[in-house]
């Protein structure tokens, strides 16, 4: 079979079960696809065929992902493999240990397949903040793939990986999934271990799947979720069998539509696609109700205070002493710190460090950071109210626009920050959310919708998303490359 790269994990696993293919053939197929199309997309930073193939030899005899290549965002530690957060300051860094999710993937037979490009330290919504090169959108290479997990979304969309792992602090899995036409999920805060994820904003970061369909997202989350004593924010809640919730049935499900998410300025084609999706779910028996999340308007401001504060603190460790880059010929210790950070961080990382240091500084702490934490609680309460009122999930657009052009927002940080107005509140609240393709613009760009769930109720999102997917064929389209 010469088109193995175009199949889903579910399809490949059944071929593997029947012994119709070997893991080596899948790896060869996906690798040669990447060889032929990644010149255009630039989704990978590091990809080594021999390393991928060598893993096929020692696979466990059984395993939920046996033989499936999974691409990994470059901010997740893989032992002995370059892990750079797409930053110059981590050039050459090879972690001496695996992230917990890498151990889990390996124990289920997944093949760790290359590291994907991202905005430096996950700061961004377009992948243009990578210190290597921007990744491009497989549906239109004049456009961005979204970010910060733009590489992971693009390689799944372009069939250069069967599945991928991303991280989501303020939309970084869902927004690129939406812009590239794939499924992406941010699990509940605490659902997936963050041990070995290089921290951006520790109270917001979560690791999650990017896949070709809902089945594969449920499969991949089932593998990476679960309690981990190495992450103090990991929560000991049993992991359900997500695959058992993939039923084409939403009868009686109550879906809330927040009025604050259908705002002026939203792209008309996005709005139309999402409204059609709501009608489809209604037709399948879901009960659609209008709800309100009244503090939504503060989410972007609150996020950019909390996220930058935590980022400035997390990035203090990159000082040229222990990891990665160090400036040449420092005159003394202070010169070494200063020049290493000056030369090692890109413009957006410096902007975040400056903003974060400012909001935490004495005299401003109460006015900004403390105030933002209080408003964060109000945002969380909004979601709790909606779920208490009986809603099983909330449906919104994922991004207010389809993929924008390369360079269109890169010189205007505020317009870039506004790319995440629909995704950020979810991280502030800690609830799970998923993005699923729900149509295409006339120009052929994917549109995504977001389903938001109650804490640790990822299975409800999979059920609604799967039912929607059964009624459409968006997930079957592929970009022409
Ligand atoms: N785009 C948002 C930011 O720049 C979110 C990034 C993320 O989720 N890592 O912070």
C-alpha cells in the first residue's frame, strides 16, 4: 500500500492487527511523505528517519498505539533528542529524561516521530515567532497555520504525521487545529501530566492531541491522560475509556451557545459555518440553549497579565549557565547573563518577560496581577454557572477568522493577541475544550468550532464531536500539496 500516510491511526491499527502492514512500512510511508511536502510546509524542526525506524524494532507486543508515528511539539522533552522550544537560547539542548507523556506513548508502542515547529516558547498564534522559520498552512502556503502548535497542526493536516502532540496555554492546540482543518483538544487542567513540558505559564499549560478525526483524539488522550506524582498539579481522577463514548447520538444533550461569542467583527463565513453546525446538532436531537459568560470581555487582558507574569518567572532559568546557548567571550558573570539573554531570546519572548516583570513588580502587583487573579475567578465562575444550569457542553467558534496571511499581524502584537479571544477563557477556567472542522470558506480555508466541557468531562466533548463528525465529511478533505 503506498498511501499509508493518508490513513488515520484507527485505520492503520486495524491493518496492523490483521498483519496487513508492518510498523516499518508505516514509518517509511510517513517519512517519505514528509520528505516530499515538508519543503513547502516546514512543520518539522528535527526529523530523523533512522531514529524513527529503530523504534519499530523494540515495540511492545501489544499497545494501543503500536507502530503509529506521533509528532511531538518541540517544547516536550524527549530523552537525548533536541528539544529547543524553537528558541535560540535552547539550541543544542538534549534533555536527559523523557516527559511523562513520552513514557506513556512509548509504553503503548507509539513511534516518537520528529519534533514540530512552534512559536518560540509557545508565545504566539501564527508560528512566525519560531527562531528557525515560520511554518506555513497546508491549505494555502501564503498563510499561517496558527500557533503556537502550528507545526503539529500542519504536519497532521499535510499527512506528514499520523497524530501529533501539542500544548495549549491560551488556545495553542485549538486555534491551529481550527486553521489547519484537524481535531485538537486541550484537556482539563490536571488531566495530563506536564512533567517534561517546558513551562510557559504553569497555571494554564496543558498537553493535548492533534489528530485527523475525533476517534484518534479520544484514543490519544486515553494514552497520555492520568495521574502523575511527578506533576503536583496532576489530578487523581480515573481516566474513562474515551473510545466507548464515540456514539452517534446527542439526544437529550444540552448545548449552550454563549451570546458573548458571536460578536461584531467576526468573519461572516466563520459565523455561518458555526451556525450550520449548531443546526446539525439540533437536528440530531441536542437541545440548544442560549447562555451567558458575562466576564468574557476581560479574558484577553487577564490572560496577558497572568500568562506574562508566569512566563517571566519561568524564563528566568535560561541564563546561559545550565542549558543551551551562552554568549561568546563574556567579560564577567553579569555580562554573560545579559548578553546570553539579549542574544538568545527573540522579540516576542523579550516583550513577554518585560510585561510579566512589570505586572509583578512592587507597586503594580496589586493593581495588575492580584486584580487579574480575582477576575480569573469570575471567569471560572461563569463557566461553572453554565454547567450547573444543566448544560453538557458549550459551543463557540474556535477562531474569529480563518488563517490569515503570513506577515499580516506580526508587527501588531495586539491584533495577534486577539486571535485567541475565543480560546483563552477556557485556559483561565481550567475546563476542557476541543476544536473540530466545521466547514471551509469559499476560498478553501478550514473553519473550526469549539466545544467546551465541564471539568474532567472530556468524554462529553468526544460524544458531541463524534456525532457531529458522523453527519459531515469535512474531516475527509485533504489539502492538495
Ligand atoms: N497565542 C497565545 C499566546 O501567545 C496562546 C499561546 C499558547 O497557548 N501557548 O500566549
